[in-house]
C-alpha cells in the first residue's frame, strides 16, 4: 500500500515539474501572454499640431540656367560750365597777340564787356556811372569809357579819372598833357597815321589789343572819337566796346572796327562811307595810336 502511494507521489511530482517547464517555455516565447500591453481607454482628441505636409520640389534638370545679365549704365560726367572768356577763346573770338600778356588781354576783354548794356536806358546809366550824373550821356562818353576800360583792366594807373578825358582835344596843350602823362614815351609807342580810316591797309598796319586811339574827324567828318581795342579774333578782325549812334539813338556796344579781309564791313567803313552821314562820320583826318611797348 505504501509503495503504491510512493509511486503516485513521484508521478505527481514529475507531472508538476513537466507542467512548470511547459509554462516557462510559453512565457519566454510570448511575454505578452503574461504581461498584456495596456490600451488607452481615453477618447479625448489629441491636441498636438499635425505634422506639416511637405511638397517635394523636383530636382533641377541637367540644363544650366544662365544668370541674369546686368547692363551697367555709365555715370555721366557733368560738363563744367565754361566762362564767357573761355568760350570766346575756344571759339576763336579772342586770339592772343600784341604786347599784352594773355592775362592782360583776358582782363581787358572782361573789363570791356562789363560796360556793354542791353538797352538804351542802360547805356545812359552806364554813361553816368563812368562820367558822372551831370555829364554822363552815351552820345559823348567815348573818352571816359575807353579810359575806364583801361583802368579796370589795370593797364593804366588806378588813380586816373575817366571824366578828365571827356571831350578831350589833343590840339589843346592841357589835353595833350593828359595823354602824355597817361601814356608816357618810356612805356608807350605813339604812332600817327594821316591816311583816312578807309584808306589804311589793316593787313599791313594791324591794331592790337590795348591800343588807345584818337580818331580825327578831318574835313569830311563831324565828330572826333576815342576808343580802346578790346580784342582781336583769330581772323585778325578787331573789336572795341564804344559808344555810337544808331537809328534808335546812342548806345554803348561791342562792335567790329574792321576786317582786314573785307574792307566793306566794320565801324571804320561805316564812319567813312559817306561824308557827314546821317549817323555821323569821322576818320578822314587819320588816327593817333598809343600802344604799350613790348617788354
């Protein structure tokens, strides 16, 4: 009886061991059978922002794209405004010749054009400025005007009084002394030409910038005249800022005196074109010239 119980106990023990081995193998093979994964039971909507959706950009093709071409516009260089003197030089209207230096000729031209007004009323104002309120009139301001131009160009002494040359007559000793003192022989050449203006060959006897002229009326004229040569151009045409009679009255203006290549133009031609002309005539008695000596 005891031996039977012993064999039953041994059999149960072996069975338990076998069952334990089986269970252990199952656990090792599938742990989820013993430790199940918890499943969330919450039905709340998640608050996390959804991941952005990306759109893929196709890869560029094998054809290269040229870079844009920029055309650079060159920066314009501003043109400097030329002075009236430089414009005159560039155009050939002011040629440097004679005994005066270039700077003296520039100063002479600048001084002369200062006295060129735009209207007849302005001519009267300029005459009064030069010759005084009592005596200033464009009809008879030739001497004071010429001396004022020379003074302003620093070609004669600054203490000279232009009015002293108003209605000057070189045949009067006192007036001749004024000319001699202003243009001394040590500094100036004094030339006398007795031929009428319209008979002078200006190609052989050219006037030069800075020349002071006394023009004698002669037997065929009705006024004497004084002026200064203000400039000469590249064609040797000669100019002066002086007073003259016009159909509209007396004015001060820059005028060409003569053209050595054309004897039919210029003031010298007009003043001797007709004796006792309507607008006056002069120059039949020749001229006197005072010219600065060359250094």
